[in-house]
């Protein structure tokens, strides 16, 4: 069973990813970032999710803002103002640990060197902080899987070529992309190519499991927004990255490349620059995932929703 430490900003697709993680892996901790919505909401949403799965997963709050520049936008228009579809859940019971997310990551990887798969589903602020505190962190991590980047298209932010997680805190992304010698990259366009069929997904939601009922409620706003934007299917970026973290054999095709993060561009700040032809002769640290096994991915999501 994989041992996961998940950095996340829940978030509707984060929620599905967290349900998948608890159905298929040992979750050693959730470290919480600001991103989709503010940290006060993402922390509360993580508590709601831990209540839902009935686990005692520790929750560590991280940085309330990006490293350098304040964000220009959040993703409340997709995830709801509270980040979970504005359903209005009661105050959760799960508590927040008294340790910063970055410090918890460093401690846990010291306690279990080489055992932990790190899953990054949010802006990379907390991971960058941890790396700056201790640049030897990557030596103790088994794998790093990052949801982020616009590799084969234009991404999903106000800046045309940037994806949300990397565009929200480009400096943090740069630090992580330079500091980790090896990571899997699940980008936005991979997400669009691997959306769930709406009718299939609605069947999985109709099974009566409380996780399915929960996800059905929190995902309404996001599904409507995506339909309005002409996107097809149920889009679940973070769940895709989680599938890769849980079972590497879900990857059908990937290519290793150098991926840089644009920090200065007038129009392109936050963009992912993939050196497809190795012209820069820089280390190819990113394993860019290009195709996934849909059947395996679907089966993992179904189990997470109690639909099998
Ligand atoms: C990423 O941004 C967030 O809105 C999602 O939760 C996902 O992590 C997709 O670009
Ligand atoms: Ca996310």
C-alpha cells in the first residue's frame, strides 16, 4: 500500500482525490495550501473531508499566500466561494495539527526515509518552503507527483498559457521544479483528455454511499461552470494525479523533459515551458504524463465513491 503525503487546496477535484487516497492508500497527512480559495476555507474543507471518510488523518495548515506576489485570481468561480460548492456544511470536528505543513513534511520524511509518495495538488508554496528549509528533502521522498502545468495547450487561467496551480505561485513552482531531480507531471490538458463520461459518473454517484452523495453535492457548481465553458465530461485534475501516485502503472505514455516556469513574462508569467527538443541541454527532471489507463482510473474513482 502506498504511503501518501498530500499537499492540497480543497477544492472539488481535490476532494475526489482525497477520497481516492483514503480508499487505496495510507494517508500520512494532508498539508493545506491557499489556492482555489483562501486558506481558512481550504483548511476547513480538509477537516470536512477527513470527517467524511471517518479517518484520523492529520491536517497541517501551510502558507496563507504565495511566496512573492499576491494572487491575481482564485478559482471560486469553479469550486464555489467556500471551495466546496457552497453547500453549507456544518462546522467539522476534525482538528488541525499544531505544526506547519512544511515542517510536518520534513519530519515525516525523516521518520520514513524513502517510503513516502508526495502528491502535490495545489500551488507549490508549502513544498517550496520545505525545500528551502531543507534542500535534502528530495533524497527522502520515494516519488513526487505534481498536478500542474499547461503542457500541450493554453491552461485554465486568465494568463493564456498558464495553469492555475503553477500560475498562482510561479516562484514556488520554479523552486520545486529545480529542486526535485525527478517528478511526474500531470498537466491541465491531460485532465481535459481524461474527463469522465457524465452519464457514467452520474451512475457512480447514484449508489447511495455517503461519499458519492457528498461528491454529488459539492461538484454541482464546478460541473455547471465547466459546461458553460464548453468543456466536456467530468473534469478531475487532482484525481488524475492521485491515480498516478497510487498506482504508477496507470501511466500508459510519458516523456521525460526539462520543464521551466516563466517568472517574468509580460503575458506569460506562470507558464510551463517544455523543452521538447532538448535544445537547452538542461536536466530533464519532469516525467510528463501524456496518456493514462482510463479503465484503471475509472475503477479507482468508483471505489472511492463506494460504487463497486
Ligand atoms: C488545478 O487547479 C485547481 O483549481 C484544481 O484543484 C487543480 O488542482 C487545475 O488547474
Ligand atoms: Ca487542487
